[in-house]
C-alpha cells in the first residue's frame, strides 16, 4: 500500500510539473489567436461583422477547441509568419501558399484549397503574353506577399523586370489601379481575381506566373504539435462529412465563368434603372425582414428591373410573378413596380419560412431562392433525392448537385411532383448570389455627401396579405 501511494504521488508530481501543451494553454486562456491578412478571399468586414473563408474556418476551429477566436490582421503573409515566429499568434490562417522556403520556417496543416498567381491587365490595352512582356511596365503587387517573391524568382532570368510593392493597399485596390489605368499590370491569386473581376469587369487575365500550389494554415515549429494535430483532425472531419465543401461553396461556389457583357449590363442598369426602384426594394425588405439588395438581385435576374417585362409563359413585372401567384399575394397589377416588388418580397419571405428552421444561413436563403424559382414541391423532391443518394438535404452544396436530376426520366418518375427543369434553379441561385455581391459592393462604395435615398413610402395593407401554402 505504501509503495502504491508513493507511485501515485510520483505520477501526480510528474503531471503537475509537466509543461502544458499548446492546446491546453489555448483552452486555459479561452482564446485562439489567429493571424490573418485582409482580403476578399481571406478575411474582411461584412454586413454582419467579420467574414471570409479564413474567418469561417478559424471560427470553426476555435469552436472545436471550446475557445473564442481573436483575429489579428497583419499587412501580408510574410508579416504573419514573422508575427507567428515571435509568438504573437497561435496559427496563421491567411490563404498561405505552401512553398519549400516556407516549409523550413513553419509546420503546414492539411491543404484545403489550391491557388496560382496570375497577371491581370485592362481590356483595350496591350495584353502581355509572357513574363518578358512585363519588363519596362508598371507592375503592382502586395508587399511581403508571395507575388513579390515569385517576381523576384523571375528576375533571375529577366534582370530588367521591376515592380512596385504597396504595403498599405488592399488587394482589391491594387486591381482597381489596373482597371483605372493607373498602372499597367498587377499580380494576384486566381481566387482574388475571380472575386474582384465582377466589380472591375474590364480586367483580363493574361497568364499564370506560378504553378498550382496548395493553400494551408501555418503553425510554429518551435512548439509541440498538439494544436497542429487538432487542426489535422478538424480538417479530416470537415472533409469527410462534407462541411469543408459547404464552406468553400459558400464563398466561391457561385463564381462560375466570368461574363463580361452580363456584368457591364448590370453596371449600366444600376445607374439607369435601379435609382427609381431602390426605395421600393428597401421598403419591401423592411416589411419582410430581408436584405433589399437580395430582393434587387432577384428582380434583376428576373426582369433586368424592367416593370413591363413579359416572358413567353406569361409571367411579368419586375419580379416576374405568375398570374396565380400574383392573385395569392394580392397583387392586382403585375406591371406596377411597387406591387410587383412587394409581392415578390412576400413570396420570397414565404419560401424562406417553408425551409426548416434547423437550416442555418446562408443555406436557408439559397434553398429559399431555389424554391422561389422552381417551387416548394420540386425543391422538396430534390432534397429527398439528395438524402436518398447520400447527400445532406440541408446543405445547398449537396442539393444543387441533385436538382438537375428532376429533368431526367429515371429520377422525376420516382418523385412526388414529377418533372422540373432542375438546372434552372441552380443557375438562378448562382446568378442572384453573383448580382447580390455586386450590389453590396456598389452600395458600400457610394461616396459620403451624396443626396440621401428617397424616403421609404407607405405600403397599402392589402399588399401584405399572408401567402397561402402552395
């Protein structure tokens, strides 16, 4: 007994004298310190607070550890790695490309994306075809970023190659310099270019200046590997249960192929047609607890904001309501933009109410948009098929893969509501998300000092009728 007591006491003293692991220290402090870089593909301040791919992933990791995420924004990837080496953060989540040089400095977690660097120029100017064509021109990059390192590698063969590194600018601002023809070219990641070309439609991709490279989080090498192992487990689980695909789809799933004419058309109509309709979109959004820019995006997808639009099937108005739907909504004149917009808002709100409460945003909104386009019944069929085929019916990333099956006989014969053009709601949702992003960007960039928007008009009560079940 005396021997056992001595042994237990020894084990206790050994445990007490042991240094806590990184995970234990993080959990003891209650905070996970995340080093990141601001950018459209990483971290930014959105309408409801911090947003971005890295924010979502890091917040998920913090929740897994049972702590609060504390984000520290630094100027560049290089600055983030330096701050990590000084112990100013627990990890770097900044869209870092994995390189051999960086591997000597840090321990990289599992890859969750791939990226490459591209040269962009403005349409109407001479397009560079090779790195040699950059010599003698103004080239803009972010200071301390991989782009500058890649150009330095190219300069070994092209001594005349020069560029300017801008430490204070956001990447979007650097691309805007090319769009405004203040510099000739810029180098950025493919993800950032895809996101920002929608706002700067004259930008064109010239060529790639790097191979496809993995993107991963970085952890210190001089500490134990407990936090690294926890991140590996998290990413393995996110990949296995489909949550990683869901998060990536949330940020990049609606990018699609860039359509220059489409974006230019939207910009033109933002200037010419939206001003007369914006106050009505705002009023309808206020009445239905929706984002007016989302309603405007739906209206643009439906009619290009044309109150007199008519489809071959007879739907009409800004929100392209059918006759039956308009009657249920109390809309007497579909060509009246106020009636159409308020009716469409009520209909979208009802579609959102039809989506189960357990489904979180933004999937709840994407599913509601699909129902707005194809109907509640067909969406329910697609969600049942998704479950039967091993997907998650509560995730848009899974449902969008199965909606097109409703147009195939071997599937639509097995569902309750039969045939539907299932590809259309997928394209509809992607387009609305695309237009919504542009409208949000446009709304945020309005200069202070401009006249305030028109006051929100009152709405007759008969336009606020509850929508009966369909």
